[in-house]
C-alpha cells in the first residue's frame, strides 16, 4: 500500500485531544463502575492546613545547619585573625553564640507560622517563606519521585517529612515538613496511583486506529489496570539488603572523612600544639627527636609509621561510623514499576524512583573495592546542570553500596535486562590520548623544572620532576587502557578508570543529544570525540576512529527516531 492509499484518518486536533483526555480522566476517577480508587484519602479540602508543632524543631535545626554552613567559610579568617581557643569562653563569644541560638530558634517559630499546605483537587499547594513568600502548586500526576524522611526527632512521635519532585528538576520541588507517617504513606500511594492513571490515560484518550497493533493488544482495560496499580502497592519484592558487615566495608573503601579534615584545617596548629604538650608531659620531645640525633633514624621512622597508622585507623573509624549512620538497615525493593530504597540509623530515609526513568547504570570500583571484589552500584535519573547534589540524599540517584560482583550483575540485569557490563568487547580509544595530554599539559613543566634543577645543581629537583613525569605517564597509560566503548544494538556501554574501573550503561533511545567533535589535529588523524547527552548528564568518549564514531552516533540517533519510546 503506498502512502496515498492509506486510510484518511485525521489526527485529533489539540482541542479534541484535550476533550478526549478529560473524558479519560473522568472515567479514571470514578465514573466507570469497574474502577476503584485507593481507599486511603489524602484530600484536605478547601481549608489550608497547619503543621504539627514538632515542625518547629525541624525548621530550627535547618536554620542552624544553614548558619553553620556559612560559618565554615568564615572560620579560616577567624582562625587567622584571632586565637579561637584562648577566646572560646570570652563574654563576646558567649554572647554571639547566645544570639545565634536565639535567632535560629525564633526563625524556626516564624517559619512554622508562615507555612501552610493543602491537597485539593489532585494538587499539592504550599505557602511558605518568611522574607520571600513562595507558593507551590504541584499536580499529583506530575510528581515523579516521592521521598519520605523520618528524622530521629520525629520517630518517637510518628511524624515524617515528604519530599516531592517533578520531571526535569534537579532540586526538590515541594516539601511537606511534618505530617503523620500514615498520611505520608497514603500521600505516596495516591501520587503513584494518579501518576499511573495519567500516564496510561494518554493512550486512553486516543482511538485504537492511532495505536500500534502491539499497543492495542497489550494495553489493559481500566479494571485490569486499576487492579494492577492497587496490587503494586501491596506486592513489594525486596531485591537487596545490606548487612552491617557490608556497610563497614563500604565505610572503609569509600572514605569521605577528608572533607571533615579539610574543614578543620584552621585548627591544625592548635591541635599540634596540644599534642606536643601531651607528649612533653610523657617525657617525649618532638623537637629533640628531629633536631638532635637522640634516636636512630629507624626508630624515628617507626614512630612516624605508628602515628600514621593510628591516624588512618581513626579516619577509617569515622568513615565507618558515617556509613553506618547513612546505610544502616538498607533495603532495595521493587513494587510495580518503582524501585524503593530505605536506610538510615537515626534518620530513616525512603527514596522512590520509577524504573522507566532510570537513565543510566553506573558501577564504580576503586582499587580497594577491586581487592575486596566489591562494587558501588548507582541508578541515575534526571539532574540539572550546574547543581551538584549529594549522591546519598539526592532523589535523582539510588545507590546500592558495596555489593558483590555477582550481586551487581544481577541488579543491573534486573533494571536493564540482558545488560552485561563486563562481557563486552570494548573498543579502546587511541593511544594518541596519552601523547596529547603529555605534550599539552606536562612536557613543558617537566622540562622547566628539570632544567632549573640541572642549572642549579639540585639533584633532588631533577629527580623529583622525573618521578612526577613518570607517575603522570603511568596514570595516563592506565587511563587509556581502561577507557573504551561498546554497543550491542540494545545498550551503550562505557568503561573507564585509572587504578579502579567504572562501568556505565544506558539505553540508546534515552539519549537527548549526540555530539561528534573534532579538533584540527584530530581531523587530520581521522579521529573524533563522541558525547552522549542524557537527562542524567553527559558521557564523553574521546579519540575514537572517525568512522566508528560516526557509525555509533548514527546508530543511536536511528534508535531514538525509530522507536519514539517515552521514558518520562
């Protein structure tokens, strides 16, 4: 049949589509006798609702945390200008601390008084803000993720905090600060219910002739669909649990304590002074050990090694404590088309994410993870450029900490069937990656320092520059050796890393943009760089053969244009 011989069905106009969608919405909300809405209601009516008094504690702690974050940036200047330890109990410092405590407490009460919300006509409406009043109106069917937090000071009273965010948002859209836990769970179920009805209502509003045969035959009836939605709330399958041993391993292999050590930099002189005084009381003078030959060099080296091991043990202990605080009781489960992560020792956190909206799977394995054969697995969703969110608290990313390699393979297969991160034949990038970065960034500094050392007869400068240049060359070689890309007509795989290895996998039809770039020198060598832009971020693979890069870009774009699958 030629194009001219096809039936002359006209696509519905914009107004017709709206009318059809409204009819489908009416059917989905009770006019069809076969439909049953969830039993739990979240509508609060026309009247605006106030929060519980316990929310004052939340606002106070939040304001105090914001003030503390500002003070972190001013501490170095204060440490340089004043002797903090000597003036710690001075009247001025005590008065300032009292004013800060009083202002944060008063601001918490004012924030409580200025906050009100309601859930009305399938919309969440929030008025909040003190100096800058804000009004948020969020339809339930636009909400993509629901996160429920249970801070330790809420748990004895049975309250929770609900965070709602929409598609394309890299920050939290709406936050209902203090509601009963039962209401939070009911609101989550209602959001999932409305979202499922709305997504499938987009197909309901179109006549059958505008649906493919596969869609028409597989699309369920309203009654079947509602039963599936209701059963998805009750049938929850636990996919993974993390034991205390696994969390301890994660704390050791993923050390973040250097952030705390960096923030404490202004106090290092005072700490070293206290340590020196304590050692002096014990009869050990550091200046005598260093300045005078009172002990043998190997004894001094042994002392330094023992102190270093003690410090590393303390840092590891702090890191393990942070991991236990964040991931204790970790479970990853699936209900319907959503993945749910629950964890937390004092503050219970729950993050929900639709399976269809997962943009990319990332498996990270550092050098210590490789030794212990552990993998940190990430399921990444949308993000907003320029906003870096904490990976543990972000509603746009699910992390499964320190799983075994077999568990990582099984979970990746669960999210993206037939995904095989390690079984691919990766196409390596060109060796010119090494020479480019050596000549572009490191050759000139190496020649400069080596020449200075040679002219000034400083062998240590010459040797140091040679060691640094060799180390950089080794790291670049490892980087080139790890970096590669593969495509098996269903998924795109990227492998990279230096000592550790990171794997990434995404479905081609979710790519929003494909960029093929060439510099003048790369064009002469017939090489190109490919950049894939997804809602979760961009992935770049440099120094690929020009023909291979163009072929890969054409294949991904063809998949996007031919399937026209929606993942929103």
